[in-house]
């Protein structure tokens, strides 16, 4: 049997115009990304309507993120084996049905269970979107396609909180889930008709790799994500958060060792990482995902509690970022196909890093709104030069039969970066608030109104200082992309080879 890594790559499949297919895929991906942010606005309403505890409602988001992140390596590989379109449609059906169940539930336990299945559906869909783009667009046009795919995440950052606020205020929290049903049905019809059925490859499935990666990812993500809730101590009995994280790292180490030893067909061919741009792009993807996930909480708390803005008006602060990302996406897409990826991504990461420092400086009780909007606009411009070029650069040199495996790794690193960002910002906000003599529980902040006058300045300082964790991590992204090579050179100098 031919080596699955060194087999000659198949040409990109372009039987017809691929843009309609991309439109169908972006619709589903947009729905997934919106659902990652829309629930936060509805938290107070869910607590009141379902008579739930704050810690229980935290799991409405945590369950989704866990179910999304844990299987994403596996679902990417399943797409290679059973067909990306088939897995995408199956995930879309599961996601849509689970959304309906979320809205119909009458208990917090039922909502959490439904969110688990919603996350599983999302994990089945996301790697397939990236893999299909890689396969239906030729390398010289893939940057434009990835630009649209990347801009979708930026738009979702805007639409999620705003749409959530409108739906909760007018129709009730259930409608943040019900809205997915017609969108999911439309997305299914579009994908069924427009997305091509691509050839599959006779992969042997690495069941031990599946078990090790799933368990390791669960322990690591759960430990990091829930560490703050348990004050980094005991979860139950002899089990503690540090123990879970260490166990996750150890099991991941065993997973990597098994992938190196598996001479048949590993779940994640380690030869993928012999391609320099793929490895560096994953570092950059984790860094930018960390930064944007860590930004939302301190910014929204500052806007609502210091500036006394409503949830909807607070979300409108994100408009310049989203607009700049949308406007620049087509331009960056064309440049991605022509210029050295190092140039675009270095400018993107540097601009985004500066925007975070600038925004932190402007987060005071006295700042005018326009002083906040300017760094947000720069942030959107910078992010436009990151998401799409990173995605395109990561997958440009991969063999087509490993498109799903590569997409799974990219999306896994993105999710892990988001989890790390969520955990880090919670710890840092607590630390900064304590240093300013404030005793405050961010999870109970919803609907509490403006802070007392004496607390405005120290609280604003604490939130502004917390924001600085993002540019510190973005430095890693800048360093990583500085080592990008031209895709053609990478393909010639660093062919994928078996891991030893």
C-alpha cells in the first residue's frame, strides 16, 4: 500500500465554478461561529427562566466548547475517509436538530445536554469546510477563498452578541437557538445542491489514536477551561485541576509517540509538520485565537459596567473591527495569492498587536467613544491580514488526500488557543481586580448596572491591564510568521515525509 504521506498529491478538483459551493459552506460555518458568542448575552435570562445557578449556566458554553474541540482531530480524518460533503451534511443536521432541542428544553440539564450534541455537530462541520476549500480551489486562487472563510469569523464576532441581544430582548432566549433552524435547513439545501461530492481515499482508521487524542484533549481542555471555576484546586475527591491538566499532557505525549510509531496510517500524520509553513501557521492560529477570545470579556465588562452601555450598544463597539475585516477580505485574498505570506501576516500580526495596546490605553472612564473605535478599526484591519493568509498558507502545500487531517489539526489548534485565552483572561482579571482592591465576580456581572463612582477608575484599569495578555501572546505569532517561506520553495525544499 502506498505511504499515505508520500503518495503523490491529487490535483485540486475544479469540475465547476467553486464559488457557489464556498457560499454554501460559509453559511454553515457562520452559524457555528455565531453560536460560540451568542449565548453570553442570554446568560441572565437563562438563569432567571430556568432557575439555574451561575455555575450551571457556565456549562451551557463550556459543554459546547468541549464537544466542539475534543473530536475535531477525529472528524477531520473521518471526512478524508467517508467524504467531506457527507460529514458536513451529517454535522449540519445534528447541529440544527440540537439547536431546536436547546430552545425547547425546560431545564438547565437538558440545555447542557443539547449543547453537547450541538458542539459535536459543529466539530463535524468545521474541518470539512476548510478541507473542501483546499480541494475545490487551485492553490493560486485559494487565498481569495480562504479570505472569505476567515472574514466569516470576524463578522460572527459582531453578529453574535448583537443578534443575541435583539432576540433575547424581543422574543426570549430560546430564539437564539431557534434562529438556527431555518438557517440550518437553508444551509443543508444549498450544500446538498452546490457542494461537489469529492473522491474519498481508502484510509485505515487509527482507533488507538482516536482514543488517546479524545481522552487527552478532553482532560486538557476541561482542566484549562474549568480551572478558574474550581479555583485551580480539587474538582472532586482526589481529582484536581492540575492533575487533569498533567494527565492530559501525558496522554497527548503518548498520542504523539503512537503517531510516530504507527507504521500503517496514523490519525495525524506527523509528516504534516515537516512542512514548515503548516507548522508555523498553526502557532499563529493558536496565538490569534487566544487573543480574540481573551479580548471579549474585559471589553464587554468595561463597556457595560464602566460606561453603562447596554449589551447591544456594547456589542456595537465591535462594528469597526468587523467592517474593516469585511472590506479588506477581498483585497487580502488577492494579495495572499500573489505575495510572500511572511509580508502579509507580519503586517497583520503587528497591526493587531498595536491595536490591543492602543485599546488598553483608551479604556478609561473618561474616554470618548471614538477613541475606542479607532483601535477597533485597526484591529479589524490587522485581523484581515491574519486569518485568511494563515489558513491558506497552512494548507497550500498539503496533499489533497490529507486535506481533512490538515484541516483537523488547524481547527484543533484554533480551539485550544481559544480555550487557553478564555482561561487566562479569567485568571488575569481576578488578579488585576484584587490588586486594585476590588472584590468582584465577573460571572455575576450581567444586568448589575453601572459601578459606584469610586470603583470606576480601578475597575477600568483592571480591565485595561487584563487586555495586555493578548499582545503578549501575539508576539509569538509575529515570531512564527517571520519564518514563513514562499509556498513554492516550501514544496520543493520540504516534501512531506514519514515521521521517524
